[in-house]
C-alpha cells in the first residue's frame, strides 16, 4: 500500500467536465468514511489511510466506474505492492482502493478513445477525485503519461490468479504493524523537538525519513499497534492531547 505519491500534472481537468463525469458515473465502489466500518463475515477486511476507512468489495462482478486516472512510476519501482508483489513500472498493473486484488480491469481513456487492460495488485490512489493509479507502461499506452491524469472508464472483466503463485493470497489489512504519524517537517530540528516532546508521554516516538526526490521530509511517529480495531482508540487519545492531524500508518 502506498501512502505518498508524486504525480506530475501538466494540465488541470476542467471542473465542469469533472462534474459531468460524476453525473455519468456507473461506480459501484463504496465511498470512504471517517467511521470504522463493521466487519461482516466473508467480507474483505477494511483498512484506513489518512483518517479514512475503505471497504474492499467482495467481488468485481458488474463493477464499472468513471473518474480520473493517474499513474506512478520510478518512485515506487522495485517496492512492494499491497499483494506482496514487487512493483514493476513496465508491467501492466494498477492500484485501486476497493477492487479485489487480482482483478483484471479494462481502462478506457475518454479523451482519446484508447484502451488497455491491467491487473490490480496495489491499493490507491489516495488522492481526492482519482479512481485508479496506472503503472507507467499502462499509462503510456493510453496517453496518460504526458498530461499526468485523464478521465477514464474502468470496467472489471475478470479475476486473474497471481502469476507464479497458483492462487490468490488474501491481504489482511486488519492486522500488522501500525503506528501513528503526528507531524512531518522539512526542518529536522523541528521534527526532533516534537519527538522529544512525545517521548515524555508516549512510547515508540521515532522519526522516519522520506526523500520525495526534490526534498527530504522528517516524519514524526509514535506508538505501536497490531490490531486495526485498536487504532481508532489510539488516534482519539492523541487528538485529545492536541495532535489533531494524527493518522494511522502501516510500517
């Protein structure tokens, strides 16, 4: 799962056109919520990113959605995707917030009528208004690389077994190593001051360094939790102590 993404957008999609897309939408995706969804037996586990909860759909039958596509490339090349594969920007893959991992999707560019097929192996994009993140190669084939984004229609056409594994291994978003980010700074000294303050009251205060390519960020995180059910309680404690921008992160 990717929590940050650098995208180069060379033109803005007109607001009136985006409104039309929303009217035309045939989406069956479930919208994110700030309230943890209940867990229904047999349903995929919900997960949380940037304070919002997402509920993956149990199957892709009849799934159709219109919205904005973006793409991700070299920044994530060689890193793990949500289903455990290594991301290859030259493969025909994509990230989607709720479709089952392994779903094959047809992507149709509404601006130039080009289309391609991709396999969903990652989660995202967690940017408002975007419905799918294409690999570099998939984006290149339908003309998304240049402008950075494009209006598309995506349609699920089936589910593919992960190459080489013989089966789909479910991704458990409900357990893992979770921590809580309370701030991010360009100035390392500011990050160190916040870490020292957190050290006085909380456990596992630490700084994670992220290089975006054009600048370095010092992310201040605290706490540790292995159960997604408990993360909301931890967040509430931190918010009551004044850390209102806290959100859960999987490390």
